[in-house]
C-alpha cells in the first residue's frame, strides 16, 4: 500500500519500504489534519448549527457580516489608547 501511494505521488519506485512508509504516514497525517480543520471551521459549524435548530435563513446570511465586523472589535477597544499615545 505504501509503495503504491509513493508511486502515485512521485511516479517513481520507493528506494526502500521505510521511505514509502514515511511518505504514506505524511500524506495520511496531512489529509486527516485538513479534514479536521474543515470539520471545526466556524463558517461551516455555525451555519450547520443554525440550520439544525431551524433558525430562519436570514440569520444564516448574517453570519458572515457579523464575523467580519467582530474581528474589528479589538481595534475599537484599543483605538483610544493608540490615539492618546501620539
């Protein structure tokens, strides 16, 4: 199995079993990490959660603007301090 993954990626024969195993482990770890990142992504989870509890569609549509503007809240909290430090 590891040799076939190695051949698929590199189009070459693996120099030894250990090299093929390392490549297969690396590819599996990257794939699992990418999948986990997607499953815990707030964009996906919040929309799914609102849909699951039967929230109206406009609330799901408001998620993006609220998330984007929410990232600016720390700026509002620190703006006065920054203005005074000049």
